């Protein structure tokens, strides 16, 4: 993916977030209030980026923290993704809760480029296009701050894994395809593993 294409993808994300924000709550239950970019696009400009994971966006939602464990989707996220059209776009989306910090070890020093209140941050997009995203990033957390954030997210992730495992077990032989429940269980497990590995690297 070319650098300019990646930035245009971010602009498309902002446009689609704005479109969904205009829909009534009776139609769109999940509300997305902010969009933050992180990863490669915050580094120096290159001619091209790796296709896989080049554009990474954290979507801050109205869902409680317990419903936004790492790699999982809160209720109604599937409908939001389908209605927005972002499910088929070349962007990795991570759902985060407005009731907790957007950052963690993976969503590292992100930069906001759209919000419900202010719309798209045009100056941010201009700097990203120029490869000057690093100047926009907030300071890195201290080791103690990161430890505390990971400990909290581990608790949330463990709770999500327990819920999805129970749901999978209770409906294991229910009619219909178990794929959706299996995917949810896999996502919760992968999130827990990723968080635990990051926490272990930090030490005591």
C-alpha cells in the first residue's frame, strides 16, 4: 500500500465514522465517538507500507470497558462495521471503550484524527501525509503506568474469555453455525495471551 493511499484510507475512516454518527440511535446502537491512528503511519514517510497491518485505528465507543477487551468486539459492533462499510476496507480496527484510556502496549502513543465533537482533524491528516506524525504523538507512559494499564486490561480480558467460553459451551450444540461464537472465543483468548506476554516482558 502506498503512503498516500494509507492516509486516504484514514480520511475514509473519518468520513464513515461521521456518517454513522449521524444515524439515529434507534438504528445504530453502538456509538463511535473518536478515531485514533497508531502504528506505521505515525512514523517517517515511506514510499510504501506492508499491506498487512499498515493502517491501524482504535475506535472509541460508548460500550463499557468490559465489552472492549483486546481483540474483541462489543455488542452491535458487527452491525456498525457492516453499515459503515469499513469491514471490507484495508484497515485494522480495534474497539476501545470511552470509559478507559485508548492506549495500551499495542495502541502505542496514538493520535486522534476524528471525533464526534470536532469532526476530522485536518491538520493531523496533513502532517500524517507529510510523514510528520511522530511530532503529534503524546509522551510514552512510564513503566509503572504501563504496568497498571496492562494489569487492568488483563482483568478485563480474563472476564471476556470466561464469558465467551461459557457462551460457547452452553450453546455448543445449539442449532445454527457455531463459527461466530468460536471466533469470539478465539479473539478473547488471543487478546489475553497478547496482554499476558506484554505484561511478562515488563517484569515485576
